[in-house]
């Protein structure tokens, strides 16, 4: 019998401590040396700083992509990526976790709608909002629905950026599987989505028309500037401490005076004052004006 799946035990000596790809008692996929060599070869090809992510996170992703690639060794995998730009682009897209949801942490969206947004809208005639690491757009479109309910949709520019091209294509289309909208109430589903066949739901054109998406690497490219609200949720959890700080400094620079950064439901900015933020409420940080 022949098997076509990936080879699970490379020929090199196993390390004492398991690394990426270990599932239960299964032997580890790669030695640390193989991983280092792979990262060194691939990093310049992809232009993404893999060292900025938590090592376990990035190594798990490499392991998953390796398993899908149908190659035998990491060195073969690097050869494939070097030779085939399409496979390389797919690899970059697959490097990060893209899980997203509408109305993730509903109580925080409630707080945004009842306290943070009214204050911002009172101070500014027009709001610029940036969803940094927007994935398939659920976060930005959640905000679109909230703003529509506040009668303020025509007073905002909504911008979503992400590293992952495939997610951005989905965000632009605004078309979701029925299983992807569990956080949306039946009332909102009826108001903002049109069924496309049995399984698909298309977001309202007035919200899509307000939204612009583009590819951007948060770690190496210039941020959006003069933002009144930045949503960066469930992105920094994958980064190492140094990159996390770099990003927070970047967001401070990207915010207009009085602007607010909305972070994920498990995130806290330690040392927020030194980074130039006041804590407005848990998960909401306002650009402080004291320097
Ligand atoms: C877990 S998703 C979170 C999506 C959304 N913010 C939410 O909370 O539902 C993380 C997103 O961050 C993106 N991401 C990771 N590293 C990035 C980087 N360096 N630049 C831009 N986007 C990045 C991933 O592609 C992914 O879509």
C-alpha cells in the first residue's frame, strides 16, 4: 500500500522537546533546525516578518500548510514556494488565523453603540474608522450595522485592511454562508442581509458601499492616519511582545486627537499610559493628549 500524505517523521534526529505539528502522541513534524532553515529561506520570499509572531503560532501554521502541500520535507516545501508564485501567495494567506464573527463580544458592541460612538459623533461631523486585521469583513460590517441603527452611516468612512488576500476578496463581496452569521439577530438578518439561495447571505449594498478594503501588512506598512476609531481585535494575540508594542505605537500615531482604539475581548494594553493611551473603559483606549 502506498500513502500520498505528508511524511510525519523526518529523517533527522528528533529533538527532545516536541515542536510544531505535534498532535497528541504523534511525533513532531520538524526539528527546530529544519524550521529555522525553512524560515530563513522563505522569509525574504514572502516579505512578511514571521519572527514577529509567537513562534508556536507560526510553526503550527507552517505545519498545517506543509501537510496540505503534499511534499516530503520542509526543504522541498521551500523549493515549491520559491518556484511557484501562486503557491507562495497561498502560503502567505494561510500563515495567519482568519477566524472572525459578526458582533463578537456583543456587550462590547453595545458599549460602543451607547457610549463611545455617540461621543465621537458629537465631536466630529465625519468619522474615519479602520478595522486593522479585518479578515472577511465581519467586524467592519458589524460596525456598519451599528452605525446604520444610529442613523450615522452617511457620516463615516469604513476601511478594512488585512494581510490575507482571500479574506479581503470575501470582505469585498459581502457574501457569507448562513453558518457564518450566528451572531446576527434575526431582526438584523432580515434588515441587512438578502438571501442568495439557501446557504448564502448578502450584506446590504448601503453598508458595502461605505466600506473599502485593501491589503496591508500591519507590521511593515504605513498605517491609516487621522482615524477616529481603530478596531484591532484578535490580531495582536498572535504577535510577540515586541511586535505588539510596535503596533500599539503605530495605532497611537494613526489616531486623530481623542480617537479610540477598540481591542479584542481577551486583550489588555499593559503600560497603556506610557504608550499614549487613556483607558476609556475596558477594551477601549483613547489617545491621550498628554505627551
Ligand atoms: C483572528 S483574525 C481577527 C479578525 C477580526 N479582527 C475579528 O476579531 O473578528 C486575525 C486577522 O489578522 C490578520 N493579520 C495577521 N497578521 C497581520 C499583519 N501583519 N497585517 C495585517 N493583517 C494581519 C489575519 O490575516 C487575520 O485575518
